[in-house]
């Protein structure tokens, strides 16, 4: 089948690459010419500079005979005349912190698409096409998409939903071997198109393939992210806080006891300074907004959001509150800039708020390091009046050398082995703030070596 993707960001690029790997002929249209150029280059380094996702570069290069990228609307118009499906993979950000979804980009793209679809087959529109919402959108979005298409004179089409449940850093693996595929449609004809697109999954006994209504598909995405988010926030704000406030508790030991109960399980049961990324916070706020718009209470959702922010505020404030630490004039090493390991995505990353906190406290310098997200982090602060205080270090060692304090904000696996390097490069008497418990196995050793330690899930550990 020929499939057109509108939007070549994280969702669009990963989904398109897997569709091409499944044997479909795929064209990705995006207005970002630089992105199109890099994805079309056949150069893995250039692809990963745009989107750092394990396996994506290899998959795009391997399937380049069936997978093309373009910024030409005319090329998309020619291609769609024979396409069986169009996936809408567009940004749907939150509007000004309200929880309401900003649909300006989506609706503008949909209106342009309507103009293109109305011209297909020389205006005869003989080719039936299924429009698929792949972006996270409000629960009733299928109706709005229909309205836009009908207003643009589009005929012979259907609208469905196919939310993605990908985990950044494992998106390609998760797309090739998904635990579930959810498709929402209103007719057997549209379900048949979905089965053609996902034949490798629809016929697999080991994969949950769910055919539901479009609204059920959209709701399932929002609710799934909320349930996962609530698990993390509960662990931070209750289990982790108990271990911080009561001496003699080791978070890792408490965790082992709790997850031994299969009803509790181990997913997300770790302590961290913050749950960031592009989905959890935005989708929880969207869910709360939509519930309130229907006259329902959303107190529990709001409380989870508050608990997550409270965790970060509490962590960043502990140095002053518990050690009377003065940040003014200090040099801080900030290790980890992405919101999680295995990605260069800094959306809602704890490192952003940590850097803003440090700048607000008057630090002299922030030396930041991340294996993948450094360029995105610098770009975020490029217009800040304090941008001159932020520099990227080429290694953990260069970030640590001579710093007055260390903050670990991302769970990159290599940070677990930093104990020796810290004792070599970080001056004795410096402060270590471990927002991911990456150094938990060495807290005693580091304290004995002359460092004060503040870690999520532990009382303050004073130097020996």
C-alpha cells in the first residue's frame, strides 16, 4: 500500500520507517527542509542529529527504496492520488499551560491536506483514502477532522485513529514488536485498511490487536499515559519521600520488598527528581481539561501533576534547606540534559528547570554534559540573558573538574560508574545531588571521601 505521512517528527519518522520495513511504499511530507535533507541523506550521523532514536537511522537507510522524505507539497499531491492511507503526525502542544490542546498546526495541515485530497484523480476522487490521527488529540477529534475534510470538498474518505504507545529510546524496537496495536474506525472498510497496513501484527497471536471506535482509541492513549504517570508520581511523592524522611531506610531495599508483590510489579518503581518528556505531563493536563469541560472533577489528575512538580521543587531546594548551601557564585556540573536515557529529547526535562533554578540563584557557571542532548539544551537557552553562564563540556570529566556542586538529572547508564571519576575531578567538600540514585551503591564511599550528598529517596548524607 502507498501511505503518506504528514509530519516527520518523532512519531512520523518512526512510524513511517516501520511501515516501509513492513513492505509499504511510504512518503513523508514535512515543511522542515533541513529535516527532510538529513533524513534523505543516507547518512546515519545526520539522521541521528535530527532524531536520536536507537535503530531509526539503520531502518531508514535499509528501507530507502520504499521510504522517501519531501518538503514538496506537489510531490505529496502526486503521491496521495494512489495512497490508501494518510497518517497525521503533527505537533499538538498544550495551549499556554491550560491543558487545552493547541490544534492550530494540526488544523492548518488538515486544511492543506483537504485541498490536496480534493484534487486527487483529477478531481474525481476515485481512490478511497483513510485519514489516520496518529498524533495525540482530544477524544472527539475524529469529528473535527471530518468537518475540515467535508468543508474542503473531500469525498470518498474515512477517518480513523491509531495512537502510538512508543517509549522514547525504544521506539523502533517497540514498533517492530509492539505489545499492542490499537486502531479506531467506524466501518469495516476502514478496519480492513488497517489490517492491510498492520498485517504483520493483526495476524500475530503474540500481539494484542484491538479494533475499537476512534474515541476509544484516543481515550486509551490519554488514560494509558495518565496511569503510567501516576505510578511514577506516587513512587516519588510517597515511597521516595518516606525513605527521605525516616533514617535507616534504603530505597532499594524497600523497593525489593514492594515489587515482590505481583500486584504491585516493578514498572516505574524507581525514584527520580522528575517525570518529564513530551507525553505524560501534556496528556495528563489534557485529560484533566477534557474532564472539566464535561463537568467532571479531575482532582486526582491535578494532584498527580502537582506531586511531580513538588518532587523537583523539593529536590532542588534541599541544598539550601538542609545544608544551608549558597549557590551564588558557584560552578555547577549538570550531568544529563535529556529527559531520560537513550534520547536527545529535552522536552519537559528536569535539566531545564534545574538550570533555570541555578541561574536564578546566581551561579557563576553551569558546565553541562549529555551524550546526545547537548545541542538541543544549548539551543533552548540560546536567547536567555544568562546563556553565557552555560557551557557544554565534552565529557563528564570536563564537567566535573573544579566544580562546587554536581547535579545528576538523567539516568544514562554510564553515570552509574562515575564514583572514581568524581573522586578524581570533583574537589573534596563539593556537593553531590543525585536526582536518579545513579550513585546509590557508593553513597557511603563518597561521603567518607569528603562529599555531602543529597539524593532522592535518602536523607541528607553528610561528609564523613
